């Protein structure tokens, strides 16, 4: 693991310290987990935005019948 320095304002530091006590964790582990969750949400948002742009460019691409065939599975 690498060590970094993070600057927090007083209010955020107090909230972080309170959360660490409630979670019975240390500050570093709480911040690591919060950052992991935030990065996961950012990635999901990027995928959603990419898909949204794709559908906007080609809103009529593909028809429902083709997807129904795929969804019907191997028992065709």
C-alpha cells in the first residue's frame, strides 16, 4: 500500500471520525472503502452515459423480435 496525504475540512474530518467510531474501523480503511464505492459509481455512470449516447445516436437500431429470439435461449 502507498501512503498519501489528504486534506479535509474540519466538518468532514469530524464526520469521518464519528463514522470510524460507529463502524469500529480506522480512518484509512473507511476512506479506502468510500473511495472504492465512489469509483464503482463513477464507472457505472460512465457505462450508463455511453449506452445512453449509443441509443440516442441509433434509437431504432435493432428490433424487438431479434432480441426475443436471443432471449428465448437454447431450447429454440
